[in-house]
C-alpha cells in the first residue's frame, strides 16, 4: 500500500472548499462560468485566482503573458481551475519628474484593494500572484495577507545587464548633463537605447529587486525564485511549479497567517540589510505586518541593520547588476551567509520550514546551475556575495534618524553615503516643491555644503513622491556629491545614491518641524548618533533650549498651505493617509 501525499487530517475534501460552499448559495454563478466555456468538471475543482500586474506600463510586467500561461498550466495539471485576472501597476521610472509620481505610492493600496476584490468577490480557494516591481509586489503581498487564502507569490525577475553596464538610472545624470551643455544629446540617446535590453526589473537593487527578495525571505515565494533573469526558461518552469504547489497549499489549508509571523518579518529585514535594500521597504513591511496584526516598525529596521552587514555587491551602491546576484546563488546564498541569525523554523509556501528549504537547496543542483553563469564571466561568487567576515561594512544599509526635525523618525541609506557626510552640518536651502529644488540644482544655485530641504511632499501633501531627480543631480556632481545633502518628507528611489534623508515624520502639511525651517538654518545630520536636528540659524549655532523656543515661535506664526489635491484618489489620500513611519497606507 502506498502512503497518501498528505495525512487524511490535512486533506481538504472539495466539498469543504470555499468555492464549493459558495456554489450552494449562488445558483447563478455556475451558469455564468459555463458561459465562459467552463466545463461541469471545472466547476467542481479548486478555483485558483491567477493574479498578475501584467500590462504595458514598463518592462517589469510586459513579459508576463507566458508566465501567466505556465501558472495556469500548473494549476490545471494539479487538478485545479485557474481564473486569470489583471491589475496593472505604474512604473516609478516612467512616472519620475512629473505629476505622475504622486500616484505611485497610493497605487500600492489601490492595487491591493483590487486584488482583494478579485480574490474575495469571486469564490476562489487560493491565489498565485505574479509581480516584480516597486508597488506591485508590496500590493500583492498586502492582498495575500489581507485575504488569507492559501497563496504563493511569483517574482517577476530581472533584466539582463545592459551594454557597458549602463543602467536606466544613469539617464538622470546624463540628462542633467545635456541640459547644462556638458554632454551631447547623442550620448544620452545611445544610453537610452541600450539601458533596458530585456524585460524584467531594472538591474540594480532598487525597490523592485528589493521587493522580490523580501517576498522570498518572508516565505511567500518558492526558494530561489527572486531575481531570476527574465529571459531564462527556468522562470517558466518556476511559474508552472507555483501553479502546482498552490493546490498542495489549498489541500493542506496552509494560509499566509501561518507564514507571516514576527519571526518571518525579522528574517525579511535581515535579508533587507544583507542585500542593501531600498528605503521604500520601510513603508511596505510595516503596512504588510499591519494586515496580520503585527507591529513591525522602522525601529526594527534600525535595530536589525545594526546587526546584519551588507553582503551583496549589487548596484547602485555596489558594482554588479542584480542578475549576477542570482547567478551567485540568489536569496538562498545570502541566507546561508547569515544562517545562524535567521529563524529557520519559519514555515514557507513549500510546506516546509526555511531551514529545510535551505538544506534542500544546498544538497541539490541549484547552486551548480546559477554559479555556472558566473563561471562564464569568470567571476567568483565571493565577489558578488561577501562572507560575513569580509562584509562591505559593520552594519546594514539603513539608519533611522530622530531629533527635533524628525521626532517621528526619518530614513537614510547610509551605506550609499560618503563617510565624510555621515556627520554633516550645513545651511538649509528650503523648497516647498521638488520642481523648485531641481531647478535650483540645474541652475547651480545650490552650493557645496548646503542641505536641500524639500517639503510638502509627504503622503497627505502630494502622495509622497520620490525625490530621485534631485538626488541624481547631486550624485552626478563632483562638487556636491560628497558635500551636499537632501532632507525631505517625501521619499527617494531605491536607486538613489548619496546623502538623502527621506520619510521625515511628521510631514510638513501635518505641521511637522520640517515646515518651520527657514533659509540658512543650520541642519545637522549625524548617522552614528542617529540624529537629524535643527542646530542653529543663519546667524550661527544655538543651544537645544533656544531651538525649542525658536520652533515654538515659528509654529505660532505658521499656517498650513491649502491642499494640493482635493479630488480623486490623491484627494482621498490627502485626507486619510497614515504617516510614513506606519507605512503610509490608505487607512
């Protein structure tokens, strides 16, 4: 007698499935499905939502159609019936430098709501979500947690490396040089033509790649599936595998609430530190944790980043494209470097623990395959993923700053900041919009040593757009990159380099101290002491008590500006958005 695939107690008979219970009360549903060429046999199968961010907004989703087909094929092969739905995202790169960027962050919550509607508005028993980019991955993870149906995330993969390793984020510095007359337009065009040679997430450890890493680290994606170069046929096989595996999760009734524990979030933050992940994760993981009743805060990031160093030599602060990080062994290889710190008993979508997954990876052929690509380019894996005793630095990439300018906290990716700027005091150049700050930078009004303050760009004021253009201009300037900082209540790109402090809380529109800064005020950024503070005026430094009196006097005279957005989704966001330290979710 052969043993069954799962103990009888763990098997879910079809009659107990959500889809079958709902068929008993909705007699119209079967007729409507038969009208879509479903068979009577299909009606009785476990029904799986195959949700993706497929669309024509950017290369990170344009290649999804064959992956959707393979997920569906896997569902069919395992005895389920797939239902394909789409909720496309927007691209932060395409939305940069114009009003479209204000829609980026709130799109995460709108996408999550639509996936929730697809999942629970129809009689689905489980879901497979395919996404790979800045807002689509956190949107899918939030929806997975909120719906609490058995679920798997399939990461959308990465682009191949561009000619001469010129990535798309280089276009901002090149464009600024063209506007200043320092670069021929033809050079910019050559860069644009080659920067995105294939579909997939951009080749740096920005928000898109970071999100894929976090999905796997949380246990919601199959092992080794984050950051797969999109053109590889392995990506198709992974998609089919996910379609098959979801039926096992439905049968075992293994739900996200069993996977998304506090220990799983700590694992994710450890991986975030080790790969030098994007600051945008400080918005996404707290919002995701909220969906399962956990309180994950920015202080958890600061604490864990003090303990786990950056190991991944990945762009933009490192040398190599994230494609090479997967070739070096991907997330499993990074996990093995910090295995003694991880919570190995965390359950994952394989139905096994993280520790069991890593043991299987180490015994199998995964590393032989991935590292064979590194052999092709004659690179050693230790050049891509450093061992702990030879890390890039003693800490992870993120620090949380507080002080009289950010009592609720602010974030800096200090791993990308020149050492000489880890402690800096400079005069404030104050701008109430990003556009004004960018123009001042292009006009060379900003001087070495200045602290560029960009305010009224928080969630309620303007949707919390990225301040990438401003940081890119500074990073591309030899005079400013090691002397000039940005402080904003907006956010900045995962591709940003240099001393940029974002997520300043409370935001200016809520009356945060950043609203009270005046031209020439002295601003201190102190990474070792985790401080962001007003320490003086144009007349010179003053003591803490005098600063308190000064801010109180200015607050008595301050009035908030009128809302920038009164209608539509940004009008709603302006009314009810949570603070950045809570995840900036659409409450």
